[in-house]
C-alpha cells in the first residue's frame, strides 16, 4: 500500500498559483446515501461492496458504512478493513459511479476540467499494528492505456483519535487541462487480519494552478524520431531553437511513475540528443521537456 501511494509523489509544481477558489466534489459532505440490495452507498461514490457487485460477486462486506460520527452535517463515511473466512479485505471509497478496468488506474472517476491546488478533507483514523490507510487523487487527460497524468497527489494518513483537517497538495507534471478527476480513500493493506477504521467527511478541492504550455512555434520546433522506436532509443532535435531539445526532461510511464530524468544538455546536442528507454516494456511513455519558453509534452511509443 505504501508503495502504491508513494509512486505518485514524484510530481512537482512548476506553474504559478491562481486565486483561491473552492471547487466541488459531488456529495463531498457524504450526506446523501443510496440503498441498493443489502448495502448502502454514498451517492456519487463507489465502495468495496459496489465493486464486488459490479464484478458479479455476491459479497456484502460492509467495509464502507454511513456513520453519525461525523465532522459536520449528519453523516460521514466509515471505512473499515475486515476479515471474512480468514481473508483480509481492505476498504475502498472511490469517487465516481462505475469501476473502470484500464491500464492507467483501474479506478472510477468523474468528468473534471479544473486544476485545483489542494485536496482537503476531515478524517479520524484508528490503525491496527502494521496496517495503514491513505488517499490518492489524480487528474488525467484521455482514456485507456494512453491516458495522460496531468497532476496527482498521495499520502499515507497518520492515526488520529479525533477529527482533524488534512490538506494534500496536488502536483502537476503537465501544463494541460485535465478531463477527469480520480480520487480514492483506502483503509487497510489487505495483509493484516486485525481491523482498522477510517472516518472521512467534508471532502473538497481548493485553489487553482494555471494551465500553461510553450508557444506554438516552440512546440513545432521539436522533432522526436524514431517514434515509435522498437529499440527504446529516441532522438530529440530542434536546430532552430537549440534550448528546446536540450532542456531538462522527465519521462513518465502510463502509471504516472517517473522512470527517467536528465538535466539540461549542452546546446551542441540540439540536433541529436538521445532519450534512452532501452529495456523498458512496450507501451506509451510521456516526455516532459522544461524549455525556457514553457513545458513541452510528447508521447513516446515502444511497440
């Protein structure tokens, strides 16, 4: 669990902050609940039981329940890891109305075009030994295995006896507007028999980070070849604007993990700078160049 959450902490803020403004998370106060069969779900959210039901499994674990132990309003969501027939089950609370089976996250999401600066929520948490709970937020663009991570944030939550507010900064690796928001809370690692409990309430997004990109002429100045590259070796060239292909870069895989990074190169490499992804599995990778004129993004394909 810790590894899963910490893989997205490579993201860094590289654009200016805009004016603070609140942005809505549907049913962020967890006041509205829907009864389906033997389970009760918060509206606009998926739970562990909803996921199993969607996969055709007749399981009602009760790992997410409506709780009157809340920070404000009438209700909060209580996530509780459980052991059934000797098998430990973690508890998920996922924003969205369906479970997405994709190579990017495999979690539900909602349409969203903003670039919030911070995810904020109130929580309290009791942890069993060697167990953990966490939160993960991602803003993406596109769908399926080529979905692009625009920004993300993740945290392992410390135990709290009473409600307290948690603020999670969202880092942006691309100067683009997203089209989807993906957010989930998790209680339990799935490897601990004893139960842990996480109460969550008043979930919202605040602030704004401006979307920026390099001018069109700078974008057009960069060539990447061969692309696709069967060997995993790519060459960057920008003879007319040497500072573009020689800028510092980072390369991310489809899961949003940083796999390569290099500082700025000498300008004499502008016509033939190499990006070496040899040994990486086939797939789509995202190259992010931090040019003086603004960020440039290119998809790199290893067939």
